[in-house]
C-alpha cells in the first residue's frame, strides 16, 4: 500500500511539469504584449526595454519558462502586475477561504448524497425513490450561479438569516456551501443508488438474506459498504468540479477566495496571478484524483492485490 | 427486392422503432415535445415573441410580471418573455454548434488514435488526460479570456472544453470494436484502412458518441449561460439567457424576475435534454458502452 502511494506520488512529478508548461504557455498565447500592461502609456522604447529586462520578458520563451519554473519550485510565484504584491502572498491569503468553502461543500455533498442514495435504494421504485431522484435531477441541472442568486434572494434578502456576501464569519459560508454542495449531492446520490442496487444483486447478499438477517441490516452493514467504492472514486474526481464551481460561486457571493482572484486576474490581464491560480486549481484536481484512488485501495483489498 | 433496398428498409425500420421507443415513454415524450417546442420558438421568434427583443421603454423599466408583460420587464423596460424567446436562438445555436464541431473533431481524433495506435495515440491520450486536470468551466473561462469575449469565442471555448470527452469515448469504442471477428475478417480480406474505419468501425461507434454529445449539449447550455453571466458571452444587445441574468443580478433586490425566469428556462431545458438522452440510451441499449470512455 505504502509503495503504491509513493509510486503514485512520483507519477505526479511529470504531470506537474506538463501542467506547469501548459499554464505557462496559455498565458503567452494571450493576444497583446504583456509589456503593454506593464509600461505606462507613452513610455519610451528604452523605458520599455528596462521593464522587459526587469520582468525577464526580453529572453527567449524557453528560457523564460525555466526561469519561471525555477522560481516556482522555490515558492516564488512572481509579483502581481496590477496589484503589485507578491503572488504567493495573494494566493496564501485567498486559499483558506477556498479550502473552507470547497472542503465543506465536499463534506455536504458526501453526507447528503450518500444518505439520499441510500434511502432511494432501500425504497427503490416507490414514490420515495422517485421523489428523491426527481429532486436530485432538478438540483443537478441548475446553473450554480443562478442557484446562488436564488438562495441569496430567499435566505438573505427575504428571510435575512444569512449575509448576502462577504466572508466575515461562519454564517457567510452557509449559502455558498449549499450552492456548490447541492450540485455535488446529485451525482453522489445517483452513484450511491446505482451501486447499491447493483450490489444487492450479488450472491453474498442473497446468502445473507437466506441466513435470515433483517433486510435493513443487510442494506446498511453489507450492501452500503460495498457500494461506497465507486462513490469514493467519484468524490475524488469531483474535487476538480467543486473547485470549478467554487470559481463562479465565490464570484456571486463576493468571497475573497481563489476563484475571485482568478476572475479578477483574467479581467485585469494580470498574468502571474492567473498562472498561480490555474496551477493551484490543477494541482488540487490531481491531488483529489490521487486521494480518491488511494482511499479506494485502502478500502478494497481486491484493488490492493491487483496493484501488487 | 435487392439486398441494398432490404438493408435500407431495415435501417428505416430501426430508426422508426427507436424514435417510437423514445417518444412513447412518458419522460422521453414530454422532454421531446418540450425540446421541439423550444426549437420552434427559437426559429419563429420574430412571429411569436410579443415584443422585439431590443424595444426599450424606460417608462416601464423593471416592472413586475403583468398582463402586458407576462414575465415582467428588465432595467431598460424590455419584455423579459420576448428576450427569453430570442435568447433561445443564442443559447441553442451556440451550444449545438459548439458540441457538434467538438463531437466531429473528437471522433476524428479518437478514431485515428484508436485505430492507428502508436505514437499518435500516445500523444492524443496524454493531452486528453492532462486536460482532465482542468475542469471544463475553467478551461472555457480561460479560452474566452484569451480570445476575447463574444459569441464566436464562446462557441470555440465550449467546443475545446468538451473535446477530450468525445475523443476519449470514440477511442475506447474503436479499440473494443477493433477486436471483433468481423473486423478481423475484413482486414484479412485486404480492405483498405478507409473502408474499415468508415464502413465498419465508425457506424458502430456512432451511437454512444452521439448520445454523449446530446447530453453534453445540456452542460454546454449551462456553460454558455455561465460565460454570459460573467459578461464574456453574447454582447449587448444580443439576448442570451446568461447575459440576461448578468444584467439582472445588479437588480436582484428590486426586480428578481429578471434573473428568475431565464434561469428557470435554462434548468428546464437542461432537464429535458437529460430526460430525452436517458430515454435514448434506454431505447438504443447502450448504457454499458457509454461507461467505456
């Protein structure tokens, strides 16, 4: 297990380099010279030259990449062009907000998704099942920014229970977590239900019934345990989706997280900021997938033995 | 009757029976009817919409739904219902065009990678796997930011964002079909690559990819609305569901109907596409093959 985890971690290294190259290149595909946003209007060619030299923009692209990568590996993400502050500081400042939001949203969708899937599977093909699945289908198709605005309208404006925006205290987290979490809940519930129904067809479940165990106990102690495998994988894969959703939802709720930072960077053509945000989000997706796979290997002896 | 006309007749029969299976299920039927209605509304918008989409009247700005304006008016006094009907044109054409091109290119890439294998396959698979690290919405946001806002860049961004999905699925289909006995027989008979790919592999790989594309169209509608909401999609005065919500979000306290109704239409449309796709999957019996991707 440990060697598998280490091997998987090592495999991330080339992926990291590939992603860093993509992130670096994307920004250089933007039409317009980054110099134009750096230099003041009316700067002389000499002044522009000096700025280019200071930011290393006068060197060949490949050299720029290795310089950037070298600094990156030392934790130096460059200086924001518009905000004129170290990007690492900006990221460090906004990361906790995004982590809190993403983590809680993931927790919310796991708990409620598994619960909803479980209930739907136990009461399969009844009104309860149909009701849950219909509600979930509806919840998963709502555009997340729209759901966020709707929740603001109901719970912040009409009822006044939660703040409209910002991140002053924990109450400001409730509506954003709900917005992202509801979308994730749908998928987790659907996967849980399908996996439970598939597992219920297996021979060992038939044997448990033959032994005379109560049906509910079989569902909770035996079927659910097996059915959780694909759910764990999906949850790992969903981390990226939740982060993507966080970008829009943070914007709607004006939360000072990574998503807001990214959108601001995109609007202001602040390349170092955009690069850093993209890199962080892509790394989070990779780590999420890895954690999902490792959790599955830890839970399922069959996966473990297949890896040996 | 020659063999060819017999095959043509059987194909027509098959198509008719799939259509019947989809439209006769309650969910597939209702969803199908809604989608047909939406397409008709979009096509005949100038004759159906009660007002032109850009008719401003500041005297009736931000008014609640009434008999004259069923879904209220926006901040410029434009009729929300009319703008939703015209917006269907934008949303449907952008998402359908983007996904069609994406399906087409993805199929070409996936088929070539799966059929020829080797270095090209390795390169395609690597790029597809890497693009998996960027959620679709992020990929689209960045592409639009690079090319600049507008409808064409929205289409391009959505197309690229979903390309990996179709490439992966087609490749998996081709790989599993390549091992079938009838394909081996055709190879041994000395058929050309083109004949094998277009005559034998592609027709059999088609159904799952098309259905997957149909389901992705629903996601693309949400993506288009999201880009529009960020002000990166359709530019004023072109009506799009996302752009309507973007301008409405400033007035959320005063005139919530400006954002409620377009969002509702997006949600209902995406649900209809999902239900229709589900019915199609059941009628074609391809659930297992969709998982291969």
